[in-house]
C-alpha cells in the first residue's frame, strides 16, 4: 500500500485504522453471536476475530505510509503515528492473534459463551493498541481502562470452581486501586503544567515551575503503571490471578496489556518527564532489582507451573526495567526489543501449558509435567524451547533481550544493576531447569501415564508455530526488529537527548 | 458567602468520608458515600462547573450509588467481621493513608504561586462544553463508547450463570 | 492559603480516607466504595485546577472530569458484577476468606 490510500480516506481516520478494524470486528462478533440460535457452536467466531486481528495487523503496517507526512499527530493532537506506535501495534496484534488461535482449540466445546470471549479479547485489543499511540492523557486513561476492564472480565471467565471469580476480584480491586493513583497523578500533572498533552507537559516540566507537584504526579503515575506491568513491589496480584485465570487468557494478559503498559511507561518517562531522568532512573533501578529478586526467589518455591511462570514474569519485568538505566534512546530501544522477545516466548510457553494442563487446569503441578517429552514429543520439545529462551540461552529471543537490556544498563553506568541481574539470571535458571528436567524425565513405569489434556488442533499448532518462529527470529536475526525499535526510540525522544551512536551493539 | 458554603460542604464531604470509613455495615458506608458525592457536586457548582455538578448527582449519586446499595441489599451482607487479617491490614492501611496524606498536603502547601487566579463570574455554558467535546475531544468521546460497550459485555458475561453451573444446580 | 490549596487539601483528605478504606476494609463492596472515593478526590483536583488555572476557557480539566465519571461508572458496573459472581460461587464477599490459591 502506498500513499494512494491517503487520498481515499481522511488521514485522521487512517491513524486509528487498526483500532477501527478491531472495533468493527468486535461489534460483528457480538451481532453474529446474538443472531445465532443458542446451541450452535460459536467456534467460528474465533476465526472471525483472528481474521479481524490479521487485518488490524496489516492496517498497522500500512500506517507506515503516514510517516511520510509532516504532521505526526491526528484528531487534534491526541494520537500519534510513529515507528514506535507501529512497532507496538504490530506486536500487540501478533500476540492477540496467537492468543485467539490458542483459545480457538482449547475453549470447552459448548456453553462457554465463546462469542463474548472473542469479543472481549478484540475490544481489549482496541484499548491496548490505542494506548501505544495515544499522546494525550485523556486518551491514555480511557485506553488503559478499556484494556484493564477486558482483562479483569477475562480473568474471571472460568467460573465453575470459584477460583475464577476470586482471581478476577483480586485483579479488579488492585487494578482499580492503581487506576485511582494514576488518575490522581494525571490531575496533579494537569495542575502543575496546565496541560494533558504529553509533549506540552515535557516542555513545561523542562521550563520548571511547581517541582514538588510534578514529582508527586510522577510518583503517583508510576505507581499506577508499575501495577499494570506487575513490577515489585506492586506485583502481589500476579500469582493468584495467573493461577485462577484460564491459561489462554494468561497467555494474553501476561504479554499484550503488559506490552501496552510498557509502551505507556516509556512514553510517560521519556515523552513527558525526560527532564527528570536523574530522579526516575534510581527509582526504576530499585524497582528493577526488587522485581528480579522477589520474582526469582518466589518462583523457586513454586510447585504450580502457572504460579512459577507468574513469578518468572515479574522477574522479566525487572530485566526489562533494567534497560531504563541506559542512557538516552538506547534504553528505549532495548526495552522495546525486550518486550517483543518476552511476549513471543511467554505467549508460547502459556500455549503449551494450556495444552498440557488443559483449560480447567487438570494437571497444574510441575510433577504432572513429568515425561511430557515422551507422551507428546512436540509439546515437550516446544515447552523446553520456550523455557530455554526464558533462561536466556543464545539463539533464542530471550538471550538477545537480556543481552541488550544489560549492555544498555552497563552503558548507562549501572554496573551493580547488571551484576544483580546476572546473578538473578543464574538463580532463575534453577527453576526453569527443574521444569525442563521434569519434562524430560522418563515417566515412572507403574503409574499410568496421564494423557495430555487437550488434543492439538490446527489453530493451536499455528499459534505455536508463530510463537516459535518469532522467538527464533529474535534470537538469530534480531537486526530488523532492533532497527525498528531503534527508529521508534529515535522518534520518541526529544532531540536534545538523542544519543547519536545509539546502536553500540550492531 | 463562598467561604461559608465551602466550609459547610467541604466539612460535610469529609465528615461523610470519615463516616464511610468508620461504619461497620456496608449500607451505611454506601449512604455516606452518597453524602460525599452530593457535597462534592455543590463544590463543583461553586467552582462554576454546573454541568459537572449535574452529572455528578445524576451519574454518581444517582446511578452508581443506587447500583451499590442494590448490590449490598441483594447480597444481604451483614456486619463486617473483624478478623485477624483485617487487623493486620489496619496496621498497614492507616499508616499508608496518613503518609500519602502528609506527602500530598505538604506538597500542596509548599507549592508557590499556585492558582493565584481569583474566581471570576465566568461560568461555562453547556454550549461551550459540547463544542470542545465534539471537536477537540471527539476521539476520546468515541473511544468511551468502546469502554462502555466492553463494560456492559463484561458485566453480562460475569453476572450470568454459566451452563456448567446450571447443570450443577439441577443435580 | 489560597482558595485552590483549600480545595486541594479537601481532595487530598478524601483520597487518603478512600485509600484507608480500600486498604483496611475486607468486604469487597466496601473496598470498591473506597476506590470510588479515590476517583472522586481526583475529580475534585481536576476541577479545582481547571477553575484556578491559567486557561479555564480551554475546559481541559472540566472535560477530563466528565470522562472520568464515565470511566468510574463503567468500572463500578464491572466491579459489582464481579462481586455478584463471587457471591454466587463462594457465598462470601469477604476478601480474607478468598484463599483458594496459595503458593
């Protein structure tokens, strides 16, 4: 697609085209769902959702044409199209696509209100996508709420055993609590700067005025966002919610809303408060160290695979935040790359866990995974591959993610942070290896081997394939993704803070 | 006049808030919250935000709080029992709240030259509000429709009985 | 003390009380009430900053507060639906009794 498209439709609408496509898909799903007779299987609606997501992904790609325009924002300066927003749009649409494919094959056969399930995922994706391109705090706030409410509801979707509602209510209460802080922070920053447009806030923060209010605002907003990315000490909801929510939903909510929230974190820190970098860098240093250590130490003690992966995701948030210690736009580049690498391996890991444990989590424990490699070599192999990536062994996306994050932090002078990070990576290897060993162990002779809970269908194989391909590409040829991340970082940063030789590693 | 009204209704809001915190029965807390919200509506009116004052009364005190009281009645949840867990949370919750209050208050009191503008008699008309709402803020306005849609969808999906439960009930 | 600081202090007090309610209450409905109060406090801040700010004619804070009311309504609807779902499955809305998952 070329610039011709721009003449066909107003550019403003083009700037939110992926969101529009997703919204239309969601409404279509709801309409078809309502018009179908009650006992017809809604599975095909999932294919509709997946198709819509593919179109949204293509629409995000097509938005590259918008970059040739001088004007970067649309809708009276509320959304911005940049390499940064397109990077995260593609990433989020990819994750949502993989999740939909997983859900297609693993949701129970009937009576599970699949139509609403797919519609919720699609509408949630609207919020997540919009969050990465919004440059005005009102749009940011509403987009954040859309993505949050979708995930709260999805977390409570498995209602049969009471764990779903419990997980959802914990997630909801803590999430809304964080929203309260975020909104209060927005009010403070509005009071101090008189604006809710991120670039204007940056200008007025730079020129000074009410430093106390601005610091308070930054702190309150950080509390809100760090809750969403489950960084310590705001992580307490994570293990319970991941355990109680259905695995396909965990695959989504451990990656897509987090990617969007990290995009928001980057935009708030580097877009609105770059002048305060000397203040927020040590704060995030501390959060990174806490997240890694708390996550890994707690993960060591887990027997439930989903809980273990929940703590591991807290630790990964820590590795990612370590990148913020890097100087200038190298930090953003590394953080964007890490988000992509983390998302592809984590969504893959949860795809396999869904298949092995089943939608109702019949086989949730590490010891239940014993001998999976012999029962179904494909699944065992795939899970081992994703775990290897999570450890950070070369030729996987996880390796380069950590490598870039730590080199960037090193470049920013945070030697201690890197040392703690490396120690933590070693610690983390212990519990990933425990699961790998369990998978690769021969099943005991006397005990009947439990079958894998779910058959492997076409859709979920496609999902696994996509996740494996993404993890491999990021691990073997990270150049292209890194280049896009770097371009996004370059566009995001105020020009006074650019590091020219940002790509030290390539 | 402004000062008297402010003291009266700000005091009422704070009293309502404290009552919300100290009441044991959920319905009393919910009713105290209505007091807080209505007093806030008066404060908004004094600040010249009449449309918002109306919205506050209609949406918050009207719709949301009716929903709250309705749910409280539906669940018939009695007095809150004080368990060991809640004692632990009291010892964490109150110092945290006091600390936040101290931080915010000290920042506000220290801020120099904040809002020296005096209250004029300029009052926004609903016409001006809609002009901005449907022009500059048309995107957030449209996106809010997705938010409301997802909230309805979610509430229906959550509060409805699943098929599995119906089977369980029949047994 | 300027009139603005007075409004801001009231908002801070409401926020702190809401926070204390959200943290100390064990009944899910009461926690939700505390959170609603925190959102209200933020709204009062927005309105006060808008009124005493440099450009009240731009209506930024005013409209932000309107949207924030809409968001709070959506959140309350979902939250109360969740409370009902929880009640239906566990016959309790006490958060201390929600310990089906441990680790």
